[in-house]
């Protein structure tokens, strides 16, 4: 590490330093430091990208024994260790620890070291996660899963989201754009892709706090209906719609997409950041219902995260247990096949992966800047969960493991797509 070690009399610290020196000999991506429970510093103490503050000897054992993302995540949120500095870089180091290949001799040596550390006690470590029962993606279970995530607190989300409370990937025309500008650009970009016109009807599947509905009604003159499973979101959205003087144009209902009246049709459909809750097994129903709700000649813009087909993860992730229970991210080929089997014509696919990296990094910085307020609203553990979750997501998008796709689907009217020959109007 080419760093500084302040000598300690604690044998567990000295053993930990020797172990870390051996364990990290091959890790060179980010300079970091470790501060042990007695104040001893090891590593790059001059200019670390992050510092691991290890609280006690048991914490060191938990960290070094952790072979899964979930175990390391729990060690962090329950304050076995803290991360000072860039959490995304710390996630990269955690990835190194979890994927490092060790021979039999190495494993025996590591085991010998770990057995000398104090014993472990898990304590009440499942308190903050949601362990769901019942049929996956049933309406009842989906409602519990979705509200677990979105009902954390409107006050909490408002600390780090933009003024419109847009909780999805922003659209950056420059890396210098702040989140307010980038989210406004995203809302307008979606409206241009949908080619909204005055008097048209728009259905927003998973409307969140209503930001897109308000933008589309105010700037494009549409009449919109938004649905969400979160009552606090709906209440917030209705209040903002009323304040904007758009109550005659926009309505928000607490409703599952499977409960919508299929006899009612819309000119345009949009789904932004809701797709991850659907589940692979229900994609045929999802696209089938969207097809029935859309008028001939209309388009459906589906904005959602996709995973790389080459990525194979085993075991429950930290996000699945503590943030997005039952969330499913599928490769884009699975999404497109389901859409085509639902009779949609695929007109455009755009990957905005880099935009989500920028979005998440700004969200993390804004959350960290409001750490005191966030802890006052939701507590320290929940603050840590979100700081780690969003930093981990930024790492995955940056590494190309996750993608963000905007897919434009058409329902032709007797073969006529009703679309212009080019995309030129999207980039005015």
C-alpha cells in the first residue's frame, strides 16, 4: 500500500495488518486506508479515496469472513465498520475481496488467523429487511414489496431528489449538469420521444410523485392518469398537481397495473422506473395489458434497468433484502421478446447507462450532504442502507453490469406506425 502504519500493542490489530497486507497485495485500483478500533492507521493515510473505520475486533472477523455482498452490506449498515470518503470505491474493494481466488494453503492460513480473533455474534441483524412470504408477484406481495421501498418517507426522499421528486435516471447533456437540470431534460426527452400533443391522453404506469405527469400536462397539454401503489406518493403528487393548477388535466390513483379497466384506452403510455418490479414471469401480462390499454397508432415508452446477459449472480443481494424486495432485472433481449410476443413493434432502443452513473453519484453526494437531516428522519441504519445501495448501484452501472434502457414500442394502426421517418424531432 506504500502507506503509513502507526504501531499498536493490540495483537489483533497487528495480526489484522499482516493479514491485510497479504490479502491486498494484488489490489491496486484505489488507494485506501484502514483505521482500527484503537486508532491505529494502516494503508495510504495521506490521500486515500476511502478509509475503512473498523469498530472492534469482531468486526474485522466479520469483514474478512464475508464472502457475500449481503454479509458485507449488513456489516456496514449495523456499524461493524464505517466508510469515510468514496463509498463507490469501497464497493470496488469489497468486490475484490469477494471474488479473489485463493489456493488451499492460503485458505488454511486465513482460517488459522481468523480463529484467533474474538467470537462472532449476529445479534438482531434482520430487523431492517423485509422477508416476504406468499406467491412471488401476487398483487398482495407486490404491494408489500413496493410500499416497503417507496413509503420510507417523503421527507427522506425530498432531501436528495430534485424539486420535482423524480426518482429515476436523469438525462445529461453535459457532465456539468446538476440534477435539477438533468431531470428536467429527462422529462422533456421522454415527452418528445412519445411525441405528445395537446388533448392526447397519457397513462403513467408507476407515476411516483407525479413529476412526469405535471411536466407533460403543463408543457404539452395532455390529460394524464398516473398510478402508484404508494399512498404517500399519491398524496404528494395530488398536492403538487393541485398547486400547479392542473387538477382538471391530471389524476393519480393508488392502483396496481393489473387492476386497470382494459376498456379504457390512451393515446400514449409510459413506464419509468416501475418495470423492475414486474418480474420476468409476468412480462407477458405486463405487455399484454399495455397493448390493450393503448389505442392503435399509439406508442409506449418503457424505461427500466436491464442486466447484462453475461452476468450471473448467486444468492440474495443486499438490495433485494434491504431495498428492493422481489425486484427483478432482466436482460434486454428478454424484455424485447416479451414486448414483441405481446404484439408490439420495437421502434427504438437507447441505453442510457452512463447517465445513471452520473445520476446516482449526484444522489449519493446530496444524501451525504444531508446526513444529519436524513438520520433525524429515518435513523442511522436506514441512512447507511441508502448510502451503500446507491453507491453500489453506481459501481454496477459504471462497470457495465447494469444498463438503463428506454424502449419505444408502437401499436400500428392497420400497419401504419403513425410515426415520422426520422428521430430528428427528438433532438431539437
